[in-house]
C-alpha cells in the first residue's frame, strides 16, 4: 500500500487527540513547524477540497456538541484569530486599515493566564459560522511571493478556540474551560534561496528571529525537564513565545507537526527541523 498520508489521516493522528484533550478540560496546542514551502499551511488550513486540521477539527467540535443528549449540559464556543507580523500582534477579524498602529498587547492575569488585550472574540454556534470567521481571517492574512513559495505566509497565525462546557448539577453550574490554540507558523527560510529583498527580506528576518526565540524556549524547557537547576525560560524574547507561554510551559497538551521538504537542496533545513523536534520531545 501507499505511504501517502492524506488530510483525514493527519487529522485522525493529531487533530482528534487535541479535541479529546479539550473535552477532558485540558488546554491544548497544535503547531506546524518547518521550512517555507514544506506544507505547514496545507496541513493546518488545507487547500480547496483538501481541508486541513483546523477546518476538520471545527467541524467535529460541532458534530460532537450535536451528539450531546444531556439536557443539563451545554457548550459555548468562542473564536479569535490573530497573526504575529513583524513582531506585532494583529487581529485578523479587523480590517487592516482599522487596526491599532502598534498592534495589540499581550498581557497576563491570574484568572486568564496569558491573553491578548482588545482582541475580537466571536461566539459561534455552528460549523458554517466558524468557517465564515476563518475565511474572513484568511483573507486578511499577510502573504507574499518568494522564489520558494508563491503564497508564503509572512506571519504566524494563531486560531484560539475557547471551548466551555457548562453542566448544571443540583441547581449549581460547573464550568470547564479549554483553550485550543491551532498555530500555523511562518516558515524558516534562507535569504539566498528565496531571493527576498526589501520588505519581504525584513519580514524574513522577523520570522527567523521569532522562530529562533521559540527554539531557545524549547531548549530551556527541555533542560528544565531534565532536572537542571536555575534555568530561566526566555518567553519574553518574542511575541510568539509570550503568546504560547501557557501552551509550551503550562498545563497544556501540545502537539508539534514537522513539515519537511524531500528536496536534496533543503537538506540543511530538514536536518534543523528534525533537531528542533528532537529537542521539543524532551520537554
């Protein structure tokens, strides 16, 4: 048989685990990492009829909610979509010309943990509603053409699904909240391969900077989990690591997908992606 892993197979392997964890009340995070053009956005978002993990997961959330036959149990689903572009957090549900100049601020509170101040949150009650929200966000994403990828993501996109399960027991309500973060990272890239210049080159520098910061955080967390003392984890080095702080070091179940390119010219990048994954596994 063929070793080809289609979108459904990828969802069954990864996406399903994320939803199972969310149903049990855990925070979860799934992110795709790898070189530019290796298939991260394809795995996460998909293309045309080949839906990726994000749309399939959203569809299954509402299938599961509809299958609920307990009158004392109800669910609420709220979504927000942001991108981290040039180290600024931008709300993708707001038109680019109406956005705040310096981007949104990432703050921390005892109740919510890390959150984005002022981000638009939308309550959705069906799959078509969440699909429409994601389509709107996708149209507002920052993409550019480079030699290696015609529709290269120039920013990290984070879809956050706030999933609430409310159960009434003896007249009292109990609430279980899971934050599901689905992250489509921009690809790491070498300037000589993409022939990027001007703004696109500046974007690449910002992308590579935040990916290096993510690598460093993963390295420090791995060292910490191996029992090393006095390890300081540099979450504040970039907006990306600050936003994913709960997911990387908190009470979250996190899955990382590595997208690799089979071309021999990308040998170094592929090796570096695998090293990254190896470090992440040690956390």
